[in-house]
């Protein structure tokens, strides 16, 4: 799963918008968009994410969470995600992304390691 910063940049570039153009469309400064597109930068408010999704024609759920299709025309073919499946923070998001890259056997090993760490 991509980080939010990468999804925002991907949505913006896919819509062929500059940071300045997106900022004007959303009603923020260009520096705000630059921060949103930086891994350790600030996160946009929900209202701004809605505007980004609208202005770039991407699915809001994908933009906000990385779940589902990125474009609206594919939304109906994707099942809804369970609330418990969402990462609560960037660390959980990174762990989930890395876990999904592992083959099943290594996923089991990683779970055992995390269980050991959590029990201490």
C-alpha cells in the first residue's frame, strides 16, 4: 500500500496538475501541497482530501486509505473494506505494506516475531 504522500502526488500528476494548480483548486498554498506530498510532511484535512479527490478524479477511499481502485469508474467492482483493516498510523501502514510483500511462510515468521515483541 502506498503512503498517503505518494497517493496524493500520483493523483496530482495523473491529473496533469502542478502543485500550484492543485493548491489553487483546493484553496491552500502551494507549500501545503508540497508538505502533503512529503512522507514526513503534514497531512491534509479531510475537507482538503475531498477536494483533491474531486479535482483529480480519483476515488476518495483510495486517496485516504490506499484501499480500492484509484479511479471512480472502477469503484463498483471492488468489495468494501472492513474498518479494522485500516492502519491507524504510518508505522502500521508501513508494516502492512511490507507484510503483503512477503510470501506466506515469511508472513507467519513475521507474525511470530511481532507476537514475541508484543508479549514483553
